[in-house]
């Protein structure tokens, strides 16, 4: 995927897998990896609707 592109994620058993190739990672001392990925989410349940929203998901490995 390239910067700024969107891809529909498929849910499997209530979980979504995000490929590491869309994440930005930095490696620090002692093998600590700090990564992040921007995700855009929206949902609707009956009459209730959450507008599309983008967030940055950060993680440490």
C-alpha cells in the first residue's frame, strides 16, 4: 500500500489483521521496536452511526 491509500479490512473471528508493511517502525537500543500505523474507522448499528475517523495506532515490540 502507498501513503494515503485506503484498504477495506476483513474481519475474521472478530479480529482484523494489519500487515507490518503498512506500519512505520523505528528500532531503538536493546531491540525495542516502536511502530505506528494510521487507521480509518467507521461503523453503524441500526440507526446509530459513527462518522469516519482516523487515528494513529502506536505499538512497542
